C-alpha cells in the first residue's frame, strides 16, 4: 500500500486541479457569453429606437392622417389596428396604431431579429392599458434573437421596449 | 524503478500541462474581454456622434430646411442643419465621409479614417472603423434602398437613412485553433428617421 500512497496523493491533486480548471472554463464561457450578449443588446436597442422613431413620423390616428381634427376627441379616433387598404407591409402604414400586430424579421449585418409590435390605448389617469379611446397610445415592442437565451436554458430571452405618444404633444 | 514513482511523474506531467493550458486560456480570454470592451467603447463614441448629427438633418430652430440633403452616396453624406441650435439661424453644412485613407497607427490594414466636417472644421475619427455605409429610403419601413449617388430627385424623397458601422480591433487575437488569428469585430446598424424629412413622405 505504501508503494501506491504517492500515486493516490497525485490522483487527489489531479481531481482538485480538474475542478479548478473546470471552474475557470465556466467563468471564461460566461465572459464570452456576456460579450456576445452585449453586442446583440446594442443592436436590439438600435432596432427598438428605429421603430419608435419611425412610428413618431406617422400620424397619431387614422382620423388625423390628412390633418383633419375629429370634432369629438378622443371618441372620434379610430380603433387600434390596420385600416382598409393597409397590408402587413409597413410601407402602407399611415398612422401610429397601424403597427399593432405587426411582426417580422429585421435583418441586420449582425443577425436576424424577431420583432413583434403591439399598440394600445392608455388610460390618462391610471397610466395602464384600456379598451376605451384616449389621447394616449403606447407602442410595445418585443425583440428576440435565436442566439440570445436565458442562461443555461433553451428559452429565448425577450427584450421589451415601450413608448407612450400623446395626441396633444404632436 | 518504482512503478508508483513513474505513475506519479506521468500524472504530475498531465497536471502541469492542464495548468499550462488553463493559463493560456485565461490569458486569451482576458485579452478578448479587454479588446472587446475597448472596441465597444470606440463604437459608442462613433455612435454618439452619428446619433447627434443625423436626426438633426434639415433642422433649424424655428423651421425646416427645404433641401436638407446636399449629397448622398454609400460612403458620404452631406447635409444642412442648424446643428449647434444657434439662435441667429445660421445653417451649418455637415459632411460624413468614410475615406479610403488607411490608419498608420494600427497594424490592421482594414481600418480607414472616418471624417466629420462641420463647415470647414474637420474631425478625423481613427478608431478602427473598417466599414461605414449609408443607405437611403424613400418610405418608412422600405426594404429597398435608393440608388446611390442620390439623384437630385431622390434627395428630395429621402425619409430614412440607414447607417452600418463596423469596428475591428487594432491587432489580431490568436487562439490554439486559429493560429493566424483574427480581428475582433463589433457592429452597429441603425436606420434614422429624421423628423425634418417627414415632409418628403408621399
């Protein structure tokens, strides 16, 4: 037994070093993941800004596209969603809430991003979503990418952005 | 010779090799992290300047400038704006150009000088930019960009301007699997919708 005691000690040392190496590898992987995530998050932020800037150039409501002001505000505003003759193609959109329900892939030189958009009316007093027409509308953007997932899972990590637009702040 | 001693030497040799490889790995990883952070901060610097200028295309403090874009191709954009928001209403001519002049200070042959000119004041940006491209769109959300250089007619139609920026590290990072090494890359794509180009919408 005494002949193999030093072998056993070295094997013990090997196990300890293996644990150390494994831990270092895990940290390095986590570092690399963070770098990649950082790169993608910067692009995701740019896409959300892009959509918000784009939506601000559209009229607040279908009823105000031509510059006409409805007699009864906010009851004169249209329902949320696309109107007649508007397709899923964004170039056909002429007002803010046409973006509601739009989903698609935004391709950049970095990667393809899945984007989905919702537009809702916001209650002026409570600041939360309402079915009633008001002078506030909120655009809610969700962006995911196939390479950005929650740590150690296969679930895609969604990024949420929102912007509230007021009819009176045109 | 003692078999136990020989086995111990072999295992110790493996241990030393493991530690050596781990050391190389940690060192490469930290190099990558430092270079990446450096690239990211260079990217944010350029981003900040571009994001300051482009949304102000055609801006004046009390009106919109009619012909905001003077010249536009994929490498160069010239436009008018009261970029410093001066109350006398003086309009500056701003130009962004990705030149073909290489940067001598780095070993990366791909990086070129990016210039920003406000009237005659030239700023040279030498932060590892290897790609800086403009694309012009005549409708919101359009996937087809206008032909460049922009014709006189098209300059009056632009409503969105896309910018693609790519920055590479000054030096290559080598790994065990990539002996030649490769430059670390960071990218940024953004499509701007300047408010003062809204009138160009059909």
